[in-house]
């Protein structure tokens, strides 16, 4: 994606000196980064690096031991944040209310806070479901949907509040490759349409390098690199390269090649042009 953004409706996000420990164990050891309005910013890292804990601080679910999270220069815990800025969260599981229909889930925030007339909420729900490819599913129950569809409903629910800042927690986890691609396309399409600032926490390297304007890599509770996809690919830090290039161990790959040679007739290998 281009590094230039159109006129923004998104808001800035800044994190300064963020620290968090549990029972004396440091999980976040001084996190610093800034996200530009309208940017798609992806935070990646291996399992156990602190991504989930960081996200809890970013959305205000927990208070850090030190440091601050700022939206447009204001602390995220400030009462003014909820009235001045629209922030949405798409949880990893979708977090749909199973006792409610799809339409009720999407319109829940608007209904609960009496933000719109009922007739207008119906129109908003229909429009937002159509935007994520789920037109006509208003009366279905969450358990009638696939995992990918439930995540799309969660995106539609976030979209209903017209967010200026939207967080995604592992949006492609537990999805088959086709569903994952559809979710990624939804994220990009909504970012282009709404210009909301988009922050994604994920272990999915393909997602990060496919859609991010910038990527931050977290390891052992610290940001060790930030840059565009190209800058990250060319980052000489061995920790960055290890994460980006992790795959089948060389010994296993060699064993697989040997097994293929033993089991593949020579005539077949010659036809395919492979070497024995």
C-alpha cells in the first residue's frame, strides 16, 4: 500500500514508555511507537512476546504500571475519549452475543446507548452487513455462521459506530486460507472507505506484509523494529530475520527431499524436470 494517505477521519495513537508486570514478572518493558491517522499499523511477534498484554493497554482494558497511551494527545483513560472519539475493537473470537441475532449484535451499541432511532439502526445494520459480504443475514443466529462469517459480523458491529480508531486482535486466526483472505480484504476495504486508523495485533506475517503501511515487531516485551514492509524485510537485526524467515527446519526439509527422491520413480522426476 502507498505510504500517502487521503484526507483523514482517523485519529493519531501514541504510546510512550509503556510498562506492565504481573507478580513481579515484566511483560512489557518500555513500549514506544506512534500511529498516524488513517494508517494500517500491524504489530507482530512470536507467541508469548506480550502482544495480548499490549493490546489490553491500548484499548484501556488494563492500566499500565508506567507510561501512557494517547489518542490525539489525550490519555486513553480520560473520560473525554469516549465522548470525543469513536474507538472500536474486533476481538479474536468475534465475541458475539449468542442469544442475539446477527442484526441485533451489529446494532447492539447503537441500540443500548440510544444513539439512533430504531428505523435508522435497521438501515445501518443492513448497510454494514452488506459491506462485509453478509447481506440478508440479519435474522440468523451466530451459531449458524462459520468462523469467518462470525468475524465479519464482528467487523460490521465495529463499523456501525463509524470508528475513527479500530483495533483487531488476531483477525485471521483459526480461519482457513480463503476465509483469512476475505477478512484481510474486508479490513483493507474498510480502511480505504472510512480512513479510520487501523491497529492490528497478529502473528500472521502474510497479513502484515500484505496490507500494513508500517509494521512493528515485538519481542520479549519490547519493540525491536518498526518500518515499512520493505524496511522490515531489509532489517539486518537477526531477531527480525529469524521471525520473518521462520519455516521448516533445514534438517526436516532435507529429509522430505530425500523421501521424495526415494518414493518418486526416475521417469516421473525426469518428466517434471526435477533432479535426483
